[in-house]
């Protein structure tokens, strides 16, 4: 089974514009570059593409993709679901692993485990670590079958077109879903990048743990040992699906 990794990335964040190209750590690596590296180090993604928009402001995303040596596709700004299916049209693959470019602390081992479980269950249409969330926000992984994604593109409306996979798990029909859970539960932690306070936390983590992908166990243990760091963004509320 071929898995196509698609990373959605654009400059126009409402709360933190340009966040995906911020330089994180001392190695000169962008936030997007961290996500690309994690996907590559998982060794389960057969093809990798960054799905950005046709807006002029995202020319710099394309330039960064060229610098990173990763393929790119440009599509609609708000209809991210169509952006994904357009990117997939150009590629061979039975499943899509969805990444967002604002999650630089992804663990390649979690990515790998999700792919191996997905491949081991015949007829599975969607797998995610967030169906029953146990990981810190910003470390989740999801895989969707090409068939389920294309059905969503035909049928989904409103906010489902922004969130790509939400229609699949909210209106699954005959699609088989599977949740992947981890222990110890750490869903109260937040390591996604959406605000300046998120940036302060992530920068602190990288400053202490270095310019490398950090195993989930190491990251959670370190955060538990440093409650003052967890407190940097503990007040940040994730947007509801309908509001994002």
C-alpha cells in the first residue's frame, strides 16, 4: 500500500501569520522544515507533497519547498479538501497521511506506528490518534483512504471543506474508522503552533531538547517536569471546527 503524505501550509494564519516559515532552533530550520523532516524520518511515506495556495503571499512557501527538496501543489485557499484531492490526482497512492505545517514536534515513531496499524487492518478507511485524544495537541497523526477522501470531496460542505477529514469521521457512512490511543494520557498538553504563547513553549522545548525529532515519551516527561513551561500556553483555546 502506497501512502502519500500531504502537508497543508499557508502564510495566512489568522492568529499567527507566517508561522510556518518561522525559524525554529539554532539550525536555521523552518517550522515547515521540521514537519517535512518528521515525515521523512518515519520511513513510511512513499510520496510527500506540500499543499499550499494560489495566493501570491504563498510564493514563499513554494520557495521553501524548493529549498527543502519537497514537491508542492497550489490550490484553493479555503477549500483545503479540494486542495488535497487535486494534489492527490498527480500521485499514485491508496491512502493519504495528513499533516499540518504548524506541528513541528511530530514524532516519526508515532507516524510510523499509525501507518503500520493502518496497513495491517484490511478495509480500514480512516485511522487517527485524535478520535479518542490521548496525545498532546500537535502530535496527532491521521490516515485516510483515497476512496474516503474522494467521497468527502464530492459530498462535504461548509467547515468540512476546511478541515479535510472531518466529514470522513463525522459522516462515515460505510467507512471503517479506528482510533489509536497512547499511554500515559497527555491530551491536556499543547504543542501545536497557533499563537505567540505556543511559540514561546515550542521554542523553549527546542532550546532544551535540541534540533532533533523528540520521542513522545521524552517530550511528555520533560513537559511534566516543567509545569512552568506547560503554563505558557495552557490558556490557549483551540478553535472549534465550525469556527476555524
